C-alpha cells in the first residue's frame, strides 16, 4: 500500500466514520451486483462490509473481480455511514461500510470444497474434521473456541481465588499413572515410558510444597472405543487442596469452581448462547448434594419406577440425565453433586470412608445431565497407601516419587479435575466432544483419518 | 481439635496478636531447649515460630517432644507479640510467635535423609532430584517455582495485551513436526504417532482463525545428549501473529513480550532476587538489534580478535555471552536481538529474505548471555512452502492439515516461542535447567534414574 495508514479492525470502523482507513481480513462472501461488488470481510474482531465501485476506483474493482472466499486481503477505503434503512443491527460494524479505494491480495485461496458463507456450517462431522484448518475459520466454529478460552480464564480465576499456586508437571511418566491398560506407550531413548493419564500424582506431591495447587495439563487415555464423550488426548484442569478439615470443604471448593466457570462464561457470552437457543443456567446458592444411594432412591421415585438403579455401583448416562432433571425441577439447580461412590469403583488414591471402607469419600459434579468434574479426598497415610496398592496388585516400586511425598508428611487433602473439551461441549450443548476440540485425537483420527494414512 | 477456630496463615499472624488461632503446617525446625520447645512451622505463606511451654500445656509439650522435621501438624495457640529485641525482621510473621495450647499430628514423616533446616539446601543435583518430592519443599527451591508461576502470568498478560487468543493444541501428531530424528515415537492404537516438537504447525494454522494466538504447551525433544541447557520435555510459550506489515513488527512483539516477562518478575520478586545477589535487569526503551553478521563483527572487535566468529552459521554459547556483554556495556541493555540467520540453519517454515534467499527473516532474543526466544517470519505462500519442503526432502503428504491452512489463504505472519524452564533458569541465574523444572525429564531420568529402573 502506498499510504501509511494504521490498520483498523472491523469492529472499530464505526468510530472512523468519514475517515480513510486500512483493513485486513479474509473474504467471507463476495457478491457481484454488476455495477458494484460487495465484500463481507472477516477479521479477528468480526465482519465489515466493503463496497467496491469502479467509479471510485477502477483498479480496486479489477482486483475485486478476481477475489474468492478466504482470500486474505488488504483494503484501503473510506468509512461511510449507511443509510438508516441499510443498517445491519446484527453486526458490530453494521452502521457503516467501507468504500474501497485500493485492494491488495495478500494470499490466494483455492476454490472452497463447500460453502462457508452461510450462518451455520452444515457438514457431517468427518468432513468438518477432514477440513479442520478451514472449518475452524467459520464464525460458528471459531466462536466455540472463544468460549473455550473464556472457560480457561474462568478456571484460572477461580483457582486463584482459592489461593492455589499454578504448577507445571510432566506428561511423560515411567509407569502407568493410575494402573490399568489404557495408556499410550512411548519409546523413551532406550526405555519404555508412558503418557500420563492425568497430572494426579504430581499435583498430590505438590500439596506438600504449596498446599493448594492448580495445573493445566494434557491427559491421555488409550480407550479403545469411539464414543461422543471421549477423546484420546484432552486438556485437563486440576485442583488439589491440602490441610482440609473435612470432606465438605472439598465439596465447597468443587462447587465454587464449577459454578464460577459456568456463570462467568454464560455472562460473557450471553448473546451467543441465547442466539443458539441455550437457556441461562440455573445456579443455586447451594448446590444440592446427594450420596450415590440417595440419588438412586430419587431416580427410582422420580422416574416412577421406570428406572431402578438402586444397588448399582455407579450412575449411568441415563441416570445422570434423570438426577439433573430432578435437581432442576425440585431444587431449581442445573448442578448436582453426587458423593460416596463405592471404593472399588474409584482410583486407588481415593480415601475409603473410615465409617464404612466399602464407600469412598469421592464425588462427581453434574451439570445438565453430564459429569463435569470428578474427585475425592485422598489417602494421605503412607502405610495405608502401600496396603491399598498391594491389595489392588499395583507395584509400589512403580510409584516411588509419589510415595516419597507421603513418607515425609502429607496432610489430609483432596481435589478434583475438569476436562476443558467436556466443559465446552456442555456449555454449548454440542452433541459430540470432538466439536469442542480444535484438533481432536481419537482411535480413528490424528488430524487425518488414520485408516487413510501411509 | 475441640475448638472451632478458623485457620490463620503464618503471614497473617501479626494481625491476630493477643488472640487464639489455629495454624496448619510442616515442622521445618524443632529446637528443644529443655524447658521450652521451639518450632519453625512452614505453611504456604511462609514461616511462624511456635513456642511450646509445658507450663502452658503439658499435653502440647508431650506431642512436641515427638515431632520431627516435615511432620504435618495442627496447632492451637495464642499469638503473642515478641519483645522488641526478639523481633525477626527477615520474617513476615517475625513480630509475633504463637504459644501452643494444643498440637495435633496430621501426618508423620520419616527421618530426613539430609538436613532441610538450613537457609540453603546444599545438595548435588542427582540427590536434589532423587528426593524431588521432598527437596521441592525447601523454601529456596519452592521459591523457584513461585517465580516460574509469575513468569507464566507475565507471559499471558503480555500475550493478551497483544490481543492474542489463547488456543489449545494437541501434542500427539501423526508425523514428526519439523522433520529430523529427534522425536519420541508413541504407539497410538495400531499406528505409530509422535510427540510434537513444538506447537508450531498448529499455531500457524490458527492464525487463519484468530490472526493472533498464544498457546502454552509441552514440547518434546529426543536429543540424545545431556547438557545443562536442554530437557526432553519442556513447557513452551508460543505466540503467532498474522497480517504483519513488515518484519520489524515481529521484532517489536518479541521484545515487548521478552522484556515484559523479565520486568514483571523482577519487580514482583525484587527482594528474593536481590537476596540471591542477582542484579536488577537493564531493560532499555529500545532493545539493540543486530544482524548475525553485524553481531559477528562486533564480537570480533569486542573480544579484540580473541574470538572470530565471522562467516560462521550461528552464534555459539561463548558468542552469546560476548554479544550480551557488549550490549550491557555499550547499550546499557541486558537484552539484544539477533536477526537474519542463514536459511538452511532454520526450520523449513522460516521465510527466506526475498532480497537474499540464503538468509532468513529469523531472530533470537538474548538475555544475559542466553537465548530466551527464537522465531521467524514464516513462509505463507502455499506453492513456496511445497517447494521448500521438497527441497528439504520433507514429504508434503505428512503435513496435509498444516498445508490446508495455506491452501485457503494465510496472510503474512510470524511468531516466536519461549521455554518456561529456560526463562526461569536465566532469571534466577541457575546453573542447570533441571533446577528450573519441578520434575525434569532427560535421557537419564524420569523421576527416578532410568538406569536404576526395572
């Protein structure tokens, strides 16, 4: 460009009415009306309409004839107020348009494999993911990840309010974190190593250092199944709190973090969510708390006996939906906390209830029919931990760095974790967790479909 | 405890003078003076002195006799002002002490393998790491990670000031990110996959979505060497910026982020750093910028000909020290930016200078003798990218999701990345980057030494 103009974002254009500015962005839609060409230009702030009139600039008009969707361009032009009747209220820049005097192509694009100009992107999931580098640019998709960014901000803010120190822990581990076969093996120089199933053991160790910690890490699960709720690699948000006086303190922290995230995001993105038909969440002052047993009784009654989970070891997906419906109807709450799951159904570090060791001091936080977070108070006595490991056929020798923390005094503690993708999915009521991951990994896909790969 | 007292942190005790409180923490030092027992209690806020007097509580005294370092305990007692002469000015709680009326052991500790009561922890690195779950608790070590936490905060804050969106990208990849053999292989279901060497390709893709992005991720390097500066797994801080007008815009962003981090951390931890004999950093208004060639000429002259790097392809460790000494003496700056490295010495995505394709539009930011950050303007033209890949014997078929972004219009862009551990190391002037990682991974260690593992 010949002129040394500062770039203005689409959303800022109304402040520049009557002035000459420079824009950068991608062509979202190009409409050729013969005498005039209209461009919907997308930049990081939103959309702006550009008008190209050959009477204003022959040259710009020539370039505009060549433009196609996703071309990255630079535009110099004058910001004009639109007539009252032409104001687009759906757009931050809708009161103005830019009359182009110069257009420069910064990067060309091939013909798109599908239409990206509609408000919704109606593609089957495999296509959505096969063309991920392109489909992420569609406003309805990129918005998912603006919301995800806010989920993370809200989590950090809640963790900091709880006085947690942020820690950074590794993802390569010498042994399978929590036992079980669902781990990915890594060739680590001349040795075998594994990708961690969670930052669990490290965050517990760090309670000995900072008492209260939070960490954002990647968790890897080699589950050989394809469901709408599971990914092979997720971003996990973890908190661990030491020197707790009682179990309820953990539930307070869990509910504080869970409701803070949902509340912050729902407020910041209220317009987006309501435009998607998503209702404002019901966030009670006090989240209803039920033991698993109590929840099962309620489900039995609430479903008028159609579903009888009493005596089962866990809630299934249908139960989670039912108990959330109950909480909404009876307690005016989209959240419900379920506690006291059977010890043998939870990981080895969950502490058995001293009054009934068959039951653990564990919990799940449910939101609108889905588990958002899971956790427990932990076994913090070294000898008890060794005994449990042996009972579960885990080799304490594989956990020596972890056990060291308990050998040297670890106070009563507990914690919980959230999955970033699942939080995003649930807030946006997406039908598949893959839509809530920029580049989802599962059994069948690592960017490309694995079946198709070399 | 019988009484329902709210817990008070060590640092808060001066506000509770004359009142009864509850403390939680670990025994750092226990001094038995016969008639009195003194405890230095450590909690997440710092230290507090507890006095146990049998005349005040026979029972507490009995428990105190049993205590050893790293026992986790609960103390109930009265906060007493210390006489003027006994005030410990080195301690936030130094004007008071707590007279114990009750002590409860929450978790016992084995006899420590070494003394943790000194101001410094004088251990050889292997011992420091063999006992990592314990040594991290030493105030001189845990302080490293409080500073690390602040480094991360400062990075995020700078990235947000640049208007970057935070993105979350995967670490499992179908092919080696940047080519080369130094990758860890993962058994991914029935396929081979790799741990990413950096989030590079994904952050570039995301420029097409959000223009400006930042991401905090793990980077894996299977370098078969053991140096004081490299780890096999690091936390990497990445920024990528699209629609740049010129190369200098990238240098401005790089220097803004680099100096912001150092400046924020140095201010927040000024006391800690000065107590370690670390000088305040010299942060100039304008970081000196030199091309590699200019830097080599200066090194030659500045070393009075003792070192002649002219014509070499890169700066070695000694050169980086020398050019930083020069910047400090001549430019009053602890920072210096070196630009224009040979194209063949940089990764394939670095853009060759159109005026001289042998040289790339690349840069390193140095701080006090060490490279803090590295980056470049990128090749953003699809055809040029394919040609470079082929010239470098890289198979474009292994990069199809990446190439897709360029197929559909990616504007001029560039970026840079920092290593969290290296930043921490350099701020604290640590001699080995392992000290700046909570749980360092290298060729010889994954928590335990690999030679010793099963």
